C-alpha cells in the first residue's frame, strides 16, 4: 500500500516485507508494474520473489519511504507535512499529482487487472492453501507435497 501514498515516513526500527510469494500469491494493487518501474527489476525481484524483510533504511534507499525519522518524531513529522500540504493551493496540488501520476495510472490499472486474475487463481491453489494453513499453525509451509500449480517452467 505504501506505493500509493504521496508521503511515507518510517521510524528507524520499522520493518517491511512483501510477503505475497510466501503466501503462494502474487503482488496486488499494481505492485507488479510500479515496483520494477520505481526501483528496477533486480531489486523488485529480490523483494517479491524472496520475500525477505527489510529495514527502514533499505526502504528509504529503494524509494519506499520519504524519510526515516526517530520514533518520537514520526507523528510530528507526518502532521507537519499534512499541515504544510493544507496550506498549498489545492488546484495546483491536484493538477501536479494528476500530471505526475498520469502515465503510472494507466499501466498500474492494467497491471492490477492482471494481478486480480492471478491472485484469484492463486487463492485456489494447493500452494496457497498450504501457505495459509502453515501460517495459522505457526509452522513452515511444505510446498513439496504438491506439484506446481503454475503454468509450466519458471520464466
């Protein structure tokens, strides 16, 4: 969800993760388009395919967060930004956002449509059922029990 906000502030010890693949699912909300476009394919592949947690400094380095601040400064920073934004001319803010997001919007909508289909299909897979069962049973999933449900070899 962070990819859809204009400003994101994170405390120094905040942890992030893109757990889709760990749950035998695919990215959603246009993430499959936005992430490689924003941070490059290699970094996006590492975050999505390996689903490893990363800290706020890595998030800032990748462009996920606007700024990393001390925990005590998190809310004051967010409120200061909100107050500054409310003092800006509304029309110019809206038009600027529209211009900056115009290209992203069409591609993200197309990606989101494809993601919805893959996500729905993935929810029905043996892998997703195993991932969710393992999560609730607080154990590591065992994906070797079922044949791959995806269409063919890895691409």
